[in-house]
């Protein structure tokens, strides 16, 4: 077995079909891969759907991971996979037919082979892209683009697990995915991608960007609203203290209380900027302050939880 492909899913049976179809339709010979559907406790028809598809494609394996959280599901895939390499794609995304062929190309052409290969994620908007949506926040919708040239990524970069391939033993070696990060039901904590990238690079493992390994990710209407963006920014801010936390010293409640105080001061400043920007009818200034306000509120949420020992 050369390659395992994991699709971690939760209550998205209607979308899972498209993701799975795109993996089955890969140009890579089917006898060189297995497909893992890791069900993270779905209550919809996911189980029945997979049961209907398995007889048509014996490469599909259905696995239940009851512990909530995308990181737990990915770690389950990591432990269950039989392939030397493990690729991930989101349950609401779909891949170009040459996706896997392109992902493994650097493994064959480069020596030594990279330990991780990532590819671009292109957004597919439902309808017209809203003009007001800031381009700098498209990464919160899963957009990922490191340019048209293949290259090794250096420290300070990042990856999206939405479109990624790992040498399985290497990912196990660095400890897999951090389970205090990653989406858990309605808590949209993130940062597990950045964290695993940083650990790979810190341990001397290479991450390679292959622009031809293309994955598409939808942006439905409900994610094209300011309300959704503010919610994502809140959880982006809530993720940052967890990503920054490293070592016992930074987990002490005294530090968390200090950070909470700093957060409250910045929150007040951003609120004033938003108010004065509106008064002066400088909409861009006001909106930018509101975005920072949402992120800072998220940081306050996590620092408060850390201070009282709940995080």
C-alpha cells in the first residue's frame, strides 16, 4: 500500500459524496491507495451512505472516532492508515483528478523526498463573491495559495490540512495533531495546521508546496455574511493563545490574568476606533477595528479560561 487518503467527517453526508467521488476518480491507480472515512460521531445518514458505497469500492474503510474534534479524527486516521503516506482532504472539499498524482510527484523527483507535500486550495463561491469581503481573511474560508512555483516552505510559513500529504511515520514521530486545537463541534478553535507545520520544520523535516495538486473548497451563502466572518475572527483570536502556549511557564494562571488585562485594554481601544471611525464616516477604518475587536474578544475568552484553569 503506497497511500492512504483520509476524509474526516461530521454530519455532512450530502457533501461527503462529492469529496469521496473526487478521490475515487483520481488518475492514480486504485490499487495503490485506500480511502479512510473517519466518522467523528455523525448523527445523519453518513454510516448508511458509506455502507452503500463500500461494495462498489473495496478500498473504502469506515472508521468511527467518538471523541469530538477534528484533531482526534485526524489522529485516528493517522493510527489506522496502512499506507506509507497519508493524505487529507476535507469532507466539504473536492479534488482535481490529478490531485494525488501531483502530490506524490515530488516524492519521486526529489532526493531526499519531502516529509510533507501541500497544495493550493481554491475557493468556489456560491454566486458572486461579495465585494466587501476582505481578501486577507480568505484563509479563514480555507483558501491557500503559495504561488505558481513549486518550492520548499521555510519557517514562518504554514499549511492547510485540507490539502496535504504526510509521511505517516514522520507525522507519528512529531506527535500527530494537537488535540487542544482544531474544530470541536461549535467551538471553531483552529491552529492545528500551523502547529504541525512548525513542529515539522523545527525538527528538520521538509514541507514542499506543489501548485499542481489542486483542491477546491466551497463558500456557501451562509459563510458570505459579516456575521459569519466575525464569528470566525472570534475563534481565530481564541485559538492564538493556545498556539502561543508552550511550556509550563506560559500556562500559569498569573500570566493568563496579565494577558487578560492587556486584552481588555486593547479591546477598549478597538471599540473606540470603531466608534470614532463610524462617527467620521470612515467605514473602512470602523470595519477594520470591528474585525480586530472580534479577534481580541476571542483572545480574552481563551485567556479567561486559562486563568481559571478551564483551558
